[in-house]
C-alpha cells in the first residue's frame, strides 16, 4: 500500500482489535476509487493479522457522504462500474469480521450508510444523519447493502429505509434497535469500551457465535415466508 493510500485510510492495530479511520474529511469522506481501494487494503491487512474486533470510524464532520459522484467511477480507466464493485467488496469485508463496530458522526449517506450497517454495532451521535437517496437518482442499491439491511432491520423496515429517501436521525423510531445514540464527545470511548468487552472472548468463538446467529436469523426468515 502506498503512503497516499495509508493517509486516506488510517489503521491502528492493537490485536485482537483494529481501528480503521476514513481520512478524506475535506470531501466528507465521500467514496472515490482511492479511498475505497485504501479501505479494502486496510480491511485485508486486518484479516491477515487475525483481527476479530474492528472499529470503523472517520475523521472530520461526516462519517461518509456516499459515493463521490464527481469523481471517476472507473470508466476513465476502462473499468466502468469499478466504484460500485469496490463499495460492495468493502461492505462484504466489514461484515466478515466476527465483530465490527461503526462510529458515525454527521452524514452517513448511500454507500456510507451501507458501510455503517455492515457493522454489528452502530454508534451514532446527535448530529448523525442516515439517508439512502439512490432510488431517486435512478439506480438500485448494491445487493450486499440490501442483504445487510434485511438481516438487520427486516424486510418491511428495509423498504422504508432504502426506498423512501427519508433522512433519519440516530434516535428516530425507524432506527430503534439498529443504532445506539451516543453523545459526540463519547463516541470513540464508547466504541473502544465495547471493543474491549468483545475482545475478551476467543476470536474463534466470536466467529462461530456470529455464524450461529446469522444461520438462526435466516431460518426464522424462511419460516416466516
């Protein structure tokens, strides 16, 4: 990973915990190819290091303003759709950790909300704003985002969250049970408090427990159908 990529996405390793910080605050951490490639590189570093508890946070006033539509999506380099694919890959990697904790301040929009909801625990301050505007812009959300929302919120709530284009605050009733509201000055300390609690468990047991929970949830959804 180049020095530039390292600066775009910072990593602090304290095994079995790792903290990844999106670091493009001047663009509200909007997802361009550079930031996405740096994020995926950092996530792969964590997986290679055997990290079991991931904290995903961001520098600046926004967690992530979504895809940077002003930047190249890959077309200029002969890879149309590259940005969307990288967003999908990043979401899949975040959700693969035994435990992932997202720390959200300010906007988490589109793919940014997808990244946050890929985590198992979402902490958000009073200024956090969750929104998914993609349908109004004429395209569907990536499949990993849809799958993750259904897992976390169920099909009925997911339709509203993903399809309405509404903006939601951390304490909105629509997000009840999905987001833990936390005062801004306590966000990072709360995240690391939870990370310390999870890290006391054996990593392999955390992974098995998450698999069991996921399988049980899938069976329940199938039974409901």
